[in-house]
C-alpha cells in the first residue's frame, strides 16, 4: 500500500456515492491517474477548492495492489485558475485543455514533457496578454499532437514528396479527414480528396516556429481568433481521428469571442 505525494493537475471530477468524488488527475511523476476522494463534496471537506478544474496541487494518495482507483487522502493548492473564469474564452480554453488531456493521455504513463507543456500554457493564459487565449490554445494543440506521435510531416506532400514550404515558390497544402498528412494541389486532385481543407503557408510557418521555441519566446504578434484558425482545425482533426470521437469543447472554444 505505497503512499505518494505528487505534483498534479486536476483534469475532471465525477460524483461518486454519497459525498465522495472520483478525481482524474495528471501527476508529474506517474502520469494520469484516477482516485476516490472520500467526503470531498461535504461542506467541511478538507479538499476545499483544490479539486477545481486544472488546479495545480500537491496530491497525497495511496494505491492498493490490483486496484484501478487510488485513494486520495488530501491535496494542497499550489495555483488556482479561478482568476480565468471571468473571461469566457479563457474558461473555454481550460475546458479544452482538460478534455484533451483526459481523452488523449494514456493511464499511468509518465510524461514530464506534457506536464511542463500544461504548466507553460496555463502560465501564459494567466498573463492575460492580448490574444493569450489563442496563442496558448494553438501552442498546446500543436505540442499535444506532437508529443502523442500524431503530427504528420508539415513540409512535404505525403503522396509525392513535393516540398510545400519553399520560400521562393511555396505550394498550397491540403488535408482530409479521410487520409493522414498534407497533400499538394496536384495530389489532392489526383486522389480526389473529398472535403479537403487548406492549411495556409503562414500557419505552417507559425507551426515551425512553435516547434522550436518556448511559448514565452514566440515572435511578438497580434493574436486573434482568426490567427492560425486553420492550424487549430487541422490539429483538432488529428486528435479526433485518434480518439475516434468529436471533441466537445473545441467548437465552443472556436466560437468564443
């Protein structure tokens, strides 16, 4: 019955029995876990606001052998996201981060890089800089797809190998829900890709910068909902193809003003 104290982010909570809660949380050292927090819904619970969505906490728990759910003893709040709830777009972004993490991450598989990614985008979101929501969501989406091994080659055509990002003569790039990767204009027509959408050159260049730079070091620019919107749609499609279901939060987020 080993006991653990782990730095963690709360992903989701579910009511369980009378006064209890099932908590899904992402730990820095053991990956995504689920556990039962006894009496967490009672008025005098010791958990307080520590089990709110994406709260950064120190979680105390222990796990019995051959049990899927751990027993949660308590938590200490390190960083709350409460200050973001007054802004609708930021609140939608929190929902999106939590849903993607819950659906995409495997159970009990440590990922220090993903934990640091979530830490970085939440810190950027709390900065409340103009357009911080769209920068954080785009950065999070691209790196989540990359760390999950789902990101296709963004610089060449999957079918013929044509280089799509030649600065002197860039090719248009297309993607389809029914095929993996990007395709040039000619292959798109030859393969008769139905419902193919275009991924613009500015978005592909931005993706290249995101993959080589921390979010705090990105080139200063004015981020709006329209910035890299096609890139976010492309990345959401990669996630949905992998989990074989639609993301509930993504269309709500993209409609946020």
